[in-house]
């Protein structure tokens, strides 16, 4: 069974390997050390020599979509009600996140995939003890994620991943092909229904809604056969779903004994590919922590 519980736990200050490090993880870390093949390097190569890029990609046995995580970023501690604000609107591009928010994670992964770790500064917020200045000075909606760029602050994760992809350097994470573009929009529109359906099952005592939602995903993953991702090749659509599936899979397995990959070979393959994506892995939490968060949030209401 493919599983997303690889266990790249991250503390508030640094990503560390969790005690449940699996053999898959070990090989991923080795691969990272052996092939420090940054996306920025790939972007330079692709503009100068697409052929050389493809050779390098082949040699490194990692695709552009998996590569950016090769630099292990030291993560800053989350800011809380006692923390001073950063020097807002000083020209720095800042991505305000919470380390445990799946919506913020979408934007964080996009930033990592494009190799923008130095261009877009992460500003983690402690949502449980939020600094007042965040609502007052940064983002009146008082949610994460938000992006401070060019003297403006924008929100909404799906808008932000598209904004970052089109306004910043790095490999494009969205296809040109009109059929793929159209399907991408359908899948973006489905994300909220997908999350609602699974959460309905999580709150209830059956898995009917979740099962139907994962069947929809399995069918969607079958549409293009030029790769294991939603649009064939890796794209923003994968980024939109990954943080949620990262949470749903271990929760449903642990609490409902429901394996989302059973009889869903496309989903199993997709999860396996996502597990190789270092840009994503660098944003992940220990699955046990994610299960506990969901138990507290949803099962307390039962
Ligand atoms: N639709 C928003 C949802 C963002 C969202 O709900 N973020 C949560 C954290 S996961 C939040 O900031 N909650 C704080 C609050 O609602 O007060 C998006 O896609 O960015």
C-alpha cells in the first residue's frame, strides 16, 4: 500500500526526520544529498540548453517537480501575540502561513517547487495565539495564507498558487494545453467539495462520502496518461490536493480503518510520486500529529 505517512515532521524551527522514518524516507534523503539539483539550476539550464537539462534530469532520476527540496531550509519559529511584526511593506515578499494549515501549505509547496526560498520569505503565524498586528496591518481577513508582494497583501490559496506561478521565476507549474487547462479549472473547483465530502465522513460514522470523493479522484487521475499526476505531468492541481490527502489518508486509516488506496491504483501511484517530491516533503508534518489534530477538531463534536 502506498502511504503518505512518510514522517517528515517539522518542528517550529526546523524540519527534522521523525522517529518513524521509513526506508522510503532514507532513500529520499540519500537521493537529496546525492543530487543537489536545484530548480533554480534547472531553470537556468532550461533556458540555455533544454537538452542538457533533460540529460541532467535523467541522470539525477528526479524530475523538476521533485527537485527543489534539495536545500533543507531552516524554518523560522512561528510568531505569536508577543512577537513584533516584520517590517511590513519594506519591499520584502512575505508568505504568511501556519505550519499546520493545508491551505497555506499549498502556497508554501508552490514557492518551494519554483525554487523561491530566497525570494519569498516565510512568516509562520501561531493561529492559536495570533498576533493582533496580523489582522490590523497585514491581512484583515485574519487567515493564512496571505502573500505580501509589491506593497499589497493577497489571500486565498488557490489564487495565490496561480499568482506565484505566473508572477515569479522558476519552472511553470501550469500546462499550456487548453484541454489540460480546462480540466485543471474543473479540479480546482472540485477541491472544496472534495474536502467537504471527506470531512463529512470524518465527522460521521461511515465512509460513503469519502469513498465517492476518492473515486472521483481516481477517475480524474485516469484522464491523462502522460504521467501519474492529475494533468499527466506535475502541476498546481497536485499541489492543491496534496496537503489534504496528506491529512485524510492517515486519519481514515487510523480511525476508520479505511485504506483510500485500496482498489485505487492511480491514487496509490500518485501518492507514491508525491512522496518523492522534496518540495512537498519539506512542508510535511508527522502524520501522527495530523491525525491528532483531526481527532481533536472533528471527533470532539461527536
Ligand atoms: N479559503 C481560504 C481558507 C484559509 C483558511 O481557512 N485558513 C485557516 C487555517 S487552515 C485560517 O486561517 N483560519 C483562521 C480563522 O479562520 O480564523 C484559502 O484557501 O486560503
